[in-house]
C-alpha cells in the first residue's frame, strides 16, 4: 500500500487529530515517508489541520 494511503487510513481509524510523530509510530513508516505523504494529502485537500502541527482526515 502506498504511504499516502496508509497515512490517510491511520488518520481515519484514530478519529482525532495526530501529529507526524504519532502517525510515524502508529503506521511504522519512516518519518520522511510520512512527511512526503502528508504534503501530498494536504495538496489534495484530504486532510485538515484543526490546530498547529496536528492533522486529521477531512470529513466527507
């Protein structure tokens, strides 16, 4: 599975905002992979930031 999809699934499964470090721990991915995946997800507007440095899956 692509890192982007893994990150999105982690965010959906957890159901609350997480930072990149928490996503790295939960997913088992390398931090650089998580950062790259999150950048792509932000550009595609699939994740939103309710507070600084924390992200969650966009509703809908």
